[in-house]
C-alpha cells in the first residue's frame, strides 16, 4: 500500500496537462475559477478511474485509431487552454472571467486525455497489495489515490493563485500567463511527438 501511495504521489506531483493547466487557471483567474476548474478535473479523473476499472477504457482504447483521435483531441484542447491562459494577459482579465476555463473544461480535459487512461491503468492493474479481495483493493486504491490527487492539485492551484495574488504589474502577469501557456504547449508537443 505504501508503494502504491508513493507512486500516486509521484505521478500526481509531476507536471502534466491537468496540474499545469490548473496552475495556469489559478494564476490567470484566481481561486474561484481555479476551484471550479479543479472540480471538473476531479470528476473527469473519477470517470476515467471507473472506465479503467470496469474495462470500458480497454475496449475503447484497444483500437489504435481511437487512441490517436483522443491524443489529437487532447493536444488540441490543451492548445486551446494554453491560448485562453495566454490571452488572459493582465490584471484586467481577473475581473473579466467570462472566458475563464471552468468545470466542463476541466472535466473534458481529463476525459479526452490518453495519459490519464494510461496512468489509471497502471494504478489499478499494478501494485497489488490485497490479494484476498479485488473489491477491497480497488476501493483502498481509489481512496488513497483521490486523497493524494486532491491534496496535490490544491497545492498546484495554490501556487498558481499565489502568483495571482502577488499583485504583479500587467506586463509581469502577462509573462507569467505566457510561461504557463508555453508549458502547456510543451506538453502538446511532447504528446504528439510520442506517436
């Protein structure tokens, strides 16, 4: 169980599409929008977990064309999020939250992110620690993984929001948002390069 918790921590603390975009939303739009976005990420994370545990993900992702389509959808969506974060630009955007990524954006990102399926498959098929009951093991993994997920995602959102609260000049905030957007674009490039 300790090995599983350690792997969960390492997987979720490592910057990926979810945490990078969450920090970016926090930096560009603040706590309220960040928490909405995080709630969507969490629901998407739970949906992916259920899809993996029930075998639905294996059926869908067994087809290479479906995997490729999901990869390109995910990359396009991350590019779209990067674009929105980059355009947030300055403090003015903190007030105008009409275009801020929210709940549905976060949920959609998790749902179409092939990396999420790969990580969850690793979590639920590996690191067996309760051989007497598959149900108990899956339940414990789900609780441990989600506890770590929530804590680490709150930490990433906090880091992004701290940047937001620094009261940076408009040009400095613009550069922070551009850096966050560039990080997401780097994830896009690496994702597409993995084909």
